[in-house]
C-alpha cells in the first residue's frame, strides 16, 4: 500500500512540475515576442494632404421686412372712405383712408376769417404808426393778434391734413381692421404696411467670431422647408456683445423682387468666415474625445501611435486640425476605440 501511495505522489509531482514548466515557457515566449503577438490589427486610414477649406459658420436667423409699420390715424373721426384693396401694392403718398373733416373745415373757415381781419388791422396800424397817430405798443398788439390768428389757421390746416391717411412708403398693405363708418381713433390699427422688395436677415454669432465679420460680407441662406439658396450682404453689426447670450447681432439685406421671401420666417444662414488654402482636415470618425481635447491614432513604423490634436471648425464629415498633425501623416479611421498606443497595425489606405 505504501509503495502505491509513493508512486501516486511521484506522478502528481511530475504532472505539477510539467504544468509549471509549460506556463513559464509560454510567458517567456510571450515576453520575447512583445505585445500584440497575435498579429497586427487590420485598420483603415487616410493620408493627410493640404487642402482648401472654407470656414463657414452655420446659424439660425429670421427674415424681416425692410420696412414695416401699422397704419393709424393721428386724429379721431368717422371713416369716410377706404381707398385700398387688402393685400394690394400701394405707392408712397397714396391715400389709404379718409376721415370725415367737415368740422375741421368749418373751424378752418372761421380761423381764416379771423386771420384776414387781423391782417387788415395790422396793415392799418402800420399806416397809423408811420403817421405817428398811434403808439408803437398799439401797433405791436395788432401785429401779435395777426400772428396768433395766422398760427391758429396753420394748426387747423395741419389737423385737416391728418384726416387723409397716406402710405409713408411703397409696399404691400395687409388686411384692414376698419370699415367705412367706423369711428377711428389713434389707438385703432387700420392695417399693416410692409415693404418686401428687399428683406432683412437678422442673426447672432458667438462672440469669438465677432472680429471676423465685417460690413459688406456676403452670405447665403435657405428658408425653413425650402431648398433654394438666396444671397444677402451684411450691412449692419451691433456695436456691442449681448452680455446675457455672449453673442453679437448682425443684419444683412437681400433682394426679394419675386416675393419668395416672406417676413417672419426662419432662415438657415451660412456665413463664410475665411478660406484656408493649406488646411489639414481629418475625418470625424478618427477623433477620440479625451479630458483635455481630442486625440487620433497615426500609423508610424507599423504601429498605432497616439497624437493629441487641437481642432477648429468642422463640417458634417471632417474637422479642421489646428495643431498636432502634418501633411503626410496616416490617420487611422476604423477600430480606433479598441486600439492601444504602440499596437501593431496593418493599414488599408482609403
């Protein structure tokens, strides 16, 4: 029995020694081959080249009429006539609404009579003054009466002119809110008048781009739900940044002779900032976010090498590289999330 136990123990020790030997042998072999001994990983990559890059800023804006007002009467009274069709074109100075002016005309006739009498009294007083028949004080009083009557006439005439409501500029008039016979007051809106021969596009840009936008810069835009591209030109820039939003308001003007642009609609604006002739661009799928920015993997000597980069503007597919890469570098674009620095790779260049 003892002999059998001894034999079993010797066999167990022999098997254990063999297992330990194989493990040590494998570890030594692995260390000799180094990391990635399973063979290089096949990945895709692109060779970077200098290219032209148009740095465009995509923004949201709104379309506004070049001129837009609410038509109101400056005096109260009964609407005597309405001289426009809703939704029609009107010209500057065109009569839109006439308010009844019978009472003002009567006041004007009375004031003119008083002015004529004061004028005659002033003339007679002047003749008497020349003959020294009256004093200078009496003449001055007659002259003052004439000037007062003259001012009263001018005041009533001005009020009478206000009974004719005219278009201050050419444009399209909207839906009317009054009818003939309505008692009109300055609080009542007759209709809206809009000049759409050209329109304004108002939008805001982040403050970091404020120094790159100048008056005269051309831009393009499309309206919400449309595909046609329109062009506009920047004509005014707010002189200060909005401290609440940290943005700068900009306004551009666009021609709208065909009436395709409707005030009040949204616009997707593309504002060109600058053109870079020797830009380095990397595909967005190659970028890996890290704590202090972004990194990519570059193929060097058959291995994946980490490169921390700084990026700028971007498009749907590419990002502008400001530092960290140069022309001729091969940037890996697939399998980058599973790669490690120094891992062997086999690159298929796109």
